[in-house]
C-alpha cells in the first residue's frame, strides 16, 4: 500500500510538538520532541491495515475517512489506485470545532 502525507499533516504534527517543547522547555527534551513527532508520523503507515476506519467527528473532515492512533486523529482519502492520502492530522487535545 502506498501512502502520501500532505504538508498540512506534517506541519500540524511538527508544530504541535514544537509548541509543547517551547512551553515545557525545562522538562520536555529535544530528543523527546523528535521521538513523539516520529511516532505520530510512523502511525500513519498503520492506516487501513490495523487502524479501523472511523466516522469523522469534525465538520471540516466530513468528506474524509478518519483514523485514530495513540494521541492523533488523521483525516485521509483513498485514491482509486489504492493510495492512502493523509490530508490532515489533529492531536486529541485539539479535537473540537
């Protein structure tokens, strides 16, 4: 299965952990920031394999499929050739309208 991760998705994940590192600069290490970012991006490759497809809960995601892994929700589409295109990502703390 082929995966395409949009810039918006990557930006949301990286930006979230950069803000966490900035807020908790005395307790949140740079190594942990990179590890959490990597874990969130690697979880994408489990979409449509082990992560169940869910009904979107955000109105801006109504035209997408949704998957949940660890602390992240992903909005994605499936192209006719079977490519999974991840359009957006949102941390569970920010899952609101």
